[in-house]
C-alpha cells in the first residue's frame, strides 16, 4: 500500500478563475474506498455558489473572449490542455485511485488516453462551419451559422470521473461554450486537481470552466435549473437522468444523457472460446463491474454452456483482489458504501429468485484480499431473463448467465430489456456478426472484443440508456446550434399582409 497521510487534504473549488471555499464555508469528507477512511475535505457548494459559477460562465460566454476567439486559437488551447494532461497523467491517475478505488493499472491507461479527446476536438474546432443555402427567392443570399449553445452544465458520476468529464469538456470547449461542472460527491478530488494542474495552466480565460462540488439535490438541482444554463450534459443512473431531464425541460434546456445499462455479451458456439472467456471476464469484472457498459448479462449458446462456465469460473477465480494502488491488483473495491450495499442486496435477490451461484456470492474477507468495501467476483447460472438480476443494473462484479438456443433466441433475449447501451457478440461467422450488429438495439455493438471506446466513435444509449451521443465528430453538434440568416439583396416593400413563404413569392 502507498503511504497514506493521516491529515485530511483541504481542497478549494474553482469559480471564475479563482480558488475559493463554498459561500457557506461548509466542507464534506471524501473517502478512500480501499480503507474506508476519509482522506480529504471538499467544499460543499449550494445554490449561492451555483449562481456565482453560472454568472461567471455566462459573462465569459456573453462578454468574454472565449466564444469570440478564433477557432484556430481555441484549438490551440485544447492542444495545451492535452499536453498538460500528458504531463500530469500519473498524478491524476493516483488521485483517482485514492478517491474512487479504481485500479492503478486501469487508471494509468485511462489518463494516458484522455489527452486524445482534447487533440481530437482541437482538430475539429476549426472545422465547425456553416453553409450557404440556395432558397427559391430571387435576390436572396442565405446562409447558416453554427454557434455555441452557451453555458453548459455537466453532471458526472463517480465511476470514471475524469474520463467522463473529458468526453463532455473537449467538444464543448471546441464549440466555444463555457461550462460549470458538478462532479459526484464521492469523487470530486481528481477534477479539482485537474482544474489546478491543467485548466488553470492552459491559458483559458476566467469563467470558461467552473466547478461546483457538492451533493446532487443541493448543488446539482440548482445547476440543472439555472436560467443561465442552456444545455445539460449528464452521466449517471437512469432514475437521476429522468429527474434531470424533467427539471431541464421546464426551461427548455438542451439535454444529453448517458445512463445505465444491462448489456448482453453473447457467445455463439462458433467463437474462439478462449477469447470469449477473456472477453466475458473483462466485460464484467474490469473496474469491479462499475461501468455502464459492463457485460452483465452473459448469453451462452446451449451447446457450449457447461464447457464455457467451467473455463469462465476457473479464470475468474484467479482474480487478485487487493489494494487498487498496487499494479498487480486485478479487482478493487466497490467505490461507495451505498453501492456496496446495493451490490450485496442484488446477490441476495438473485439467490432468492432461484439463480445458482457458482462463484463468489458475498463480501471478500481480508484473507481473500478484500479491504473495506469488497465483493467477491460473483457468477450466477440458471438465470431467466425475466428475473430482476437479469433486468436491473447492479453496477458491480456480478454476472448473470442466460442460455439461448439459436441466433433468433439470442436476439429476442438481448433486446428484451429497458436498456440499450452496448452489446458484445462472439462468433467467427461474418454473416452472423453483421446480422447481430444490425438487429441488436444498442448504441454500441462489439464483435470479438468488449469495452473498447475511442474519441472517434460515437457513444450513447438506445432506449432507457440515454439521449444523444458523446464522442466522434457528431458529439460537437450537441454544443452547437444553427442560425439561419436571410439577406435580401433585391427590392423591399410589397404587401405586408401577404405572408412570405417560399411558394408565395
Ligand atoms: P447518480 O445518478 O446517482 O449520480 C450521477 C450524478 O448526478 C452525480 O454527480 C450526482 O450527485 C448527481 N445527482 C444526483 N441527484 C441529482 C439531482 N436530483 N439533480 C442533479 N444532479 C443529481 O449516478 P452515480 O454517480 O451513482 O453513477 C453510477 C450510475 O451512472 C450508474 O447507474 C451508471 O450506469 C451510470 N453511468 C452511465 C454511464 C454512461 O455513459 N451511460 C457512464 C458511467 C456511469 P451526487 O454524487 O452528489 O449524488
């Protein structure tokens, strides 16, 4: 274990380019999920701080240089952000491990990859362009401007705090928006370090990026409803997403939502078995199952079911639980106490529903490598797709295995769910790969791989898994709006009581 100092680190938040406490002076503790001990104090922002941050973001948007800066200059700032992340990637990874309990091996890879989002959108910044559009009116010159939407509110979850912020921040800044970010109350520290080491040093004008740390209802709701906010980008649970969507709708804000999932990982008997076993293990146990894209429903073709389960259990048994800051650890803690209770309660639900627990099935003891909030990698067989363990998101290291007969049956089971975030398919048949990709109702389909993401590929959910897409060239559209400009170069006048439609001219 790394040395963990006993004195609590005190963070300030970042509003209008200045470091400050919450107006109330209140702070709350943040915990190390491995030890369960508090390690830092975070400002507890409320409506007053949200007002301050939103007004600063509005000034920076309305009067400041950011949206008025040339697109090329904005692109250069994004490249500086990317370079600063590269410089501080290791430190940012360590903070996230401390606050979130994610494995250092995973976090090191994640923070190394994060700059690519800023490089990618820096390249798109000067390619935002409107169009000249012909209209069926003489002497008119019409064009479309692409303008930033304004102040954006980001609400982010605890499971990948910096990466999921980057997915929003890079396109929003490239578009010329200003932002106010509310991180999860459980994992605010890495964002505050990111602000200090990256944003504050990148040459971004004050007020362009602001942070309000605090609780969902007290900090999140005033932000989502703030009159200065034009767009809300939310990542989190489906129930919270619905609430955020309702609140934002009252003042007609644009909304994008990245929500939960219960993704099917489908294994056909023509797959390369060992690859599929590894894919199933990493699909559910990587990040301790705390990813929205977890392959938490493993659909196995009947003909390979028993052989596959045997290999899967053998591999999952070898997972080394332990201190997430050690590179050799393979499964870390559950991040938050409520999430820990939720995972354990779903294990009880599955047992009560009659699913057969073939691995794990409860908390991991110290001897098994466990720390404060550890759940053993858990596998249930004999799961029926109608059971709650098959239909509801656990967000932990718990896998449900469901048998299927053939392609049609696999599609029926896979799509019979409220969610539609992702799906995996393991097969060597090209025809089957394309058929499945076309028929699965999910925002991402992986064939012979799982959990891959890239800044170039759109990411988002069908059905209850969300609204809109992050990543890829289209993500920037979520931060832009079109303005139609009509220039009449011909004679004016005419009868004002005859409405001028294109066909009436
Ligand atoms: P929550 O939905 O509980 O919280 C997400 C964020 O919303 C947090 O910052 C939270 O603050 C805030 N929040 C809570 N209530 C409100 C409110 N009434 N108004 C405004 N903001 C509010 O999710 P978790 O943090 O528990 O994250 C896990 C969930 O996120 C999982 O269900 C997972 O599927 C989903 N997720 C989806 C992803 C995707 O891309 N589709 C990616 C990652 C996670 P606070 O922490 O203070 O409660």
